[in-house]
């Protein structure tokens, strides 16, 4: 019998997490909700939402908020 394995969880790259956290914050999600969605701590969610983002990711944040 073959042993069933769980599919590997793909991790988001740091710039993607930061940009996603910022976009969610601009959409009025609470830090607790952002942390839960991204699988990070409250403190990390706070750091991500207050972190500088590269210009390339800033456009992503703006595009998501406009949708």
C-alpha cells in the first residue's frame, strides 16, 4: 500500500506577502484578519503593513485596491 502524503504548501515570497498585507490593510481588513489569511503572526502583519515596498510591488497594491 502506498502512503498518502499531504500536498506541499507553497510559500509566498516576502515581497508578495508584504504587498498583499498592504493591499488588505488598504481594503480595511484588520491586522488579525491579515495575519490569519497570510498565516503569519499579528506582529509580522503589522511590520508588513508598515514596511517600505519596492515600486514594482506598489503598483500591485494599487491595482488590487482599485479592483
